[in-house]
C-alpha cells in the first residue's frame, strides 16, 4: 500500500497523466477551454494527493517517534532496559 501511495504522489506521474490527457483531448478535437479545464483539474488533484500523502507520512513518523519515546520512558521508570 505504501508503494502505491508513493507512486500516486509522484509529480512525474501526474505530469505524464496531464500530458496524455491533453494529447488525447487534442486528438479528439476538444476545444481549448475543455483541455485547460481538464489539465487544471488533474493538476489540482495531483497537488491534493501529494499533500495528503506527504502529511500522512510526516504524521506516521511523528507517531512512531512518540511511541518509541514513551516505551523508553516506561522502561526507564520500571527499571528494565
């Protein structure tokens, strides 16, 4: 699951998606406004996905650090190390 999230948060992936979508839109003869709207929507979605994935990773690291510190403190108080 982590690999999938990492891949989905890749700016290179979303840049490629925008390029493919734009190319297909041009090939099917969509007007410039539609192409701009789709490209903007994909770019916005990529930004949100990247932000959420990054914040989730930061939060997970903070929780892991807090757990480790709490375990160390409990061991120090109980005298078992």
